[in-house]
């Protein structure tokens, strides 16, 4: 069955280049981002892992852990991290899951359950294993994105989406298109005008169902 928004994400035990983890336990009370790639030593993903590493302080400010995953083994991950540091200018501090058996990839619906790897897989064999999952402290899936192999992921957008999710969870609001932190937010339809004034103060009604207010806090 496909993993849907607000589903509890699969728990699993897996080997990483930093030791064995139990996923839900590893998340703890944090937010988490799980991002996958088809194979180590591939060009686009090398740039992406560098981008994630350079955002270390931003993830920390948002109480968010990040973790990578691919079908390669622990030793490959360790060697690849040296390339990532050389290309990206910063050491990737986060763990990378070794998913040679495809157990995690299949549990997260990145690959069909009947899928198996050929003896010497190429990146194309695991092309669909290229996704981003944002997971809340409640271990529920809050957002997912899937990219093709040729398009590098925009982790500034992942960071923006994380800000939106955390603001929504904290303040009970929604975000308009192209929202960035500090911008006006949308009052949910479930909150009537009277309750909106009590909760948010002044607001701007563009339409009866579209009401904007300043970002709380």
C-alpha cells in the first residue's frame, strides 16, 4: 500500500555508516528528513548531499535531523562522503542508510515490492529511489517529493516547506502560494470570523473563504 500523507512512517532497524539505528527511536522528538538517492558516486546526488551538509545549522535551528539512504553499502558510503566533502566544501555529518536489501525503499513505496536488483546494478536500476520525506515528531509523513535523476533537488525549497509545516503545526494556519517565513498566512475555513479576530486579531478578507493575517509569533 502506498505511503500517504499523515500515515505513520514505517519503523525499521538499519545499518548506516554511523552504526545501527532504529528509525523511530532515531527521530525521537525531532522533525526528520529522509532523502534517498539511487547510487553512491553519482554526480547529481553528490551535489545534493553537499547542499544538505551546508544547511546543517538551519536544520539544527528547526530541531530537524536529516538522513540519507541508498542501495550501496556502508563502506561505499564512507568513501563517497570524502568525495562529497571535496565537491561540496563541507563534510556530510549525517548518516546514510545502507539499503542493499531494498527493505526501506520498498517500505516507503520508492520501489515496487516485487522489485529486485540485478547482480551489478546501475543508477538506472534504482532510478525511482529518489525521494524526499519530511516527517513530524509524531512519526507521521508530512510531505513527500519525488525527483527524476536529471534534476537536482532544491533544498532551499525543502527548508521552506519545513518552515511552512512547522508554522502550520504551531499556529494552526495555512500558507499561500510562494509563502516565505514572515509573510502573511491564511486563516483556515474552520475558524469563523469572530473566532479569527479573537485568535489572530486583525485580518484581511480578500474573499469570504480567503482571509490573510500576519504570521503568528
